[in-house]
């Protein structure tokens, strides 16, 4: 492997679409000389005009001084031939997501640039090692995956291919910081960090909908208001559009050789075929009128409270919270070891469906309602209530009235292992743990990449710690036991740390000293 010293002052960008322009903008603002190239000369002119307009707008808004805006624009030069990239210290490729096209370009770049020029690909889904294999010197090739829109999405994944010189990745990490971005480092594996970690929310949301547990809007409401995410899975899919996200789901599933954790859903396949791709087509999982999402009305909560409530003793903390709500609503508590004949029966399972949990305690399933206590019931913005297939309408409505008595909205769902929030949150955490287990990235970088790249309230490992690693492990083990689906098998990273009482963000203790001693 060639040893390189990379000093980056002039950056070439091949491909002048949204990504290429965004990278050009942040590089020019950071004081780098930028050369823009596209096989279509017209596209270079359009991109240059777009950048002039962008810098002018930033100056008008007071985000940049007039002098800085003019200086940034003066650093950007359009070049009409690939030879115009000679003399660059780094060339970033941002062309079509096609392995052959990228390999042809990288081979051509090698004939133009000097031996000390770093070559980087902004690919989101292709192997850096595979791209670099086309080069005479694969050691200077690395991944540099930005997110759209580049100036606002402040994270960039730096990917080491199998033959990449670590100096290449080090130089890209330093450059990212200079451009005001936060770099995270990953091994060359499908989906890198963000697209790999992002499988949890969408594929499990689709799985819940596919089992007929709840509507798209209800699943979104639960994930937003109960679990605290900015967007639910279906709002997210409508935003990214199925013509983009469905192929990524399929690609990552196949690249991991049909790993059950990443199984795509026929729901998105059918909708994509029908052109219901999301916001941009006016209809996806929601309809959009003048760009405004149309959300179905929620049913009005019933008000007829149960006369008496019996609460399972299996989960002490959950029992206390339910009893407090019942007392607040003035409902009599059935304190018997077994429920009386007229009592509403409330259970709070972790990972189990209401049917399994009810039969496990030998309860009358027709009077059972299950409440999700993954997040605190008191102070909640939403609660989720689940019925068994045998639960009567009267019992369902009485349960709904009880949990809505203090004005908190309640979503009533059909029976499901792990409700909605439990199974989606557990899947997100489990996939994050597996990324750490496979040493694709450090625990710190996994959480950083996900919070910045996906906008989650916490990274998957911190989220697991916040809910409790043992709780997540119980949820997964119980779902796995009921469904027998290997999709829910717990990651060894999660299982071991939960058993030892360690944080999910903690590397193996023996590795911590080595990490602390490594040069940053």
C-alpha cells in the first residue's frame, strides 16, 4: 500500500446535481478553491449560477458578509474537461449511483490527477472497495458520504475501503471539520452507518402496518407523541419518496444476504408500482393538497368509565402508574388476587401480545386491555391501548375512557407483540447494537451519525440506555418467543451489556484504554 500525505486546498467535484452543488458551497465557504466538472457543460453553468444565487441570498439574509459571499463565489471555477481537474488535491465524485459509471470515472481521474490527489466517492449505497478496485492505486480512494441538503445536514460519513490508506480517511475527517461538518468514520459495509441504522424505524413500521395492527397515521402519531420522534415512519417515507427509499430497502436487504432484520415490505413495492411515492407526487401514505398533509381525524374518546379495574401485578411500576390514573379518575380498584366478574382487566406486557400475556395469567381475554408503559404514563402526550381478538367493545371502550380521562389522547390498536412503540424502538436499538458488534463504527459515532443524519431524539445506543437495556432485551426475547421470527433475535452487544448492567455505548473495557491512547 502506498503511503500518502494529503494536503487539501483545491477540491474538484464531479457531478453538479444537488449533492455536488452542496459540497461545492460548503467547501468554497471554508476557503477552499473549488473546480466543478460535469460531462454536461450546460449543467456546470447552471450549477455555477445556482451557487452565485445561493451566496447572494446568504449575504442578503446576513448569514454571510457581502465580502465573504463574493470571495466564496470567486473560489468556484467551472471546468469543461476532466483535464481541468489536474492539480486538485482531492476530487469528490457525486455522479449517478452506478458502480460501472463510478469505476470508469475513477480510472479516468487517475490519468489526470497527481499521485498525491485523494479520490473520494459520495456514494450512499455502493461499496468503496468495489469502486477502488478499478484503480491502479486503491489506497487513495475513500468514501465521503454527505446528506441532502448538504449545507444543513451537518454530518458526513468517512468510509475506509479495504485497501484505503488510513491517512486518506484522516484527511477527509479533518477537511469535514474545516467545512463546519461533523465527520463519523465507518467500515465499508452496506448502508455504512446512517442507512444501516435507519432500517429499524421504516421496516418495523411497515411490519406493524402489514400485520393490520394500526393505520399509517396511528403508527406515526404513536412514534411522534409517545416515543418522541420528530416524524413517524410513514411521514418519513413520504418525505424521502418511495422511488428513493424502496430500492434502498431492497438493496441493503440483498447486500446483507437476506438478513431478516432488513426484510422490506410488499406494502412499499405495491405503492411504488402505483406511483403513490409520497409528498412530491401529491399522494403517498397521506394525500397532499397544496403540499399540505391531509391527516384523518381521530375518533372521539368514549367517556363511560369502568366501574372497577383490576390491574396485573406482573409489572410493579406499570401497576402503580395505572392505579394512580384510575384513582385520579375516581374508579374503584379491584384488589383481589384474581379479577372479579365485573372488573375491567388491565395488563402491561413487554414484548408479548395481549393474548399471550392474558393466557399466561389465566385471565378472561374478553375483558382484557393492555397498556404500553415503555414510556411514562404520567405526563405522556399519547398512550397506546391494545385489545385481544376476544376483547369486547364494552371493555375496549371502558379502557379507552380510563386512559383518556385526564385528556391525554389514546390510540387503540389491535393485538401485537410489543405494541407499536416497543417493537419499533427495540428494533432501532437492536440494529444500532449490531452495528457496534460488527465494529462497523464506534458506539460514539453510531449515535452521532443517527442523531445528525436521521434527526432522531437520541442515537440508538443512548435510546437503549434511556429506556433500559434489560427492558429492550426482554421486549425482543418475548417478541422472538411468540413469533419465532429471527428478525427479533437480540444482538450479542445488547444481550451481554444488558446482563452485565453496562451502558450500550460502552466499548469492551479492554478496548477503552487503547481508544484513549489512539491519536485523534
